[in-house]
């Protein structure tokens, strides 16, 4: 599932999900970077992809950032 779809289905804004990431992992993701992940103009690094996979309980897969 694309990150954008996950956010929409779970009623998250970019900022609310960024806050969730920060609370769960202590990692601070800049909003501009997160927006690029959603639009597909930037692919998260391995560590970030694995973190997103864990936080979304496996709904956002690493391949989701590579396959249109």
C-alpha cells in the first residue's frame, strides 16, 4: 500500500503521522522530506523504510516505494 493511501485510510495528516513516528521511534522526520516520500519524488533510506513498515504494521511495504 502506498504511504499516501495509508494516511488517507487511517485519517492521518502528514504532521500527525510525523508525530507518531517521533513518539514511537524518537526519529524526527522533516515535513518536507515526508512530503517527498508521499509524492514519490524521494525514496526513504533502508532504515526509514523499515521503520515505516513497522509503524504501519506491515501495510506499507518497502516495494511500495519502487512499484507504481
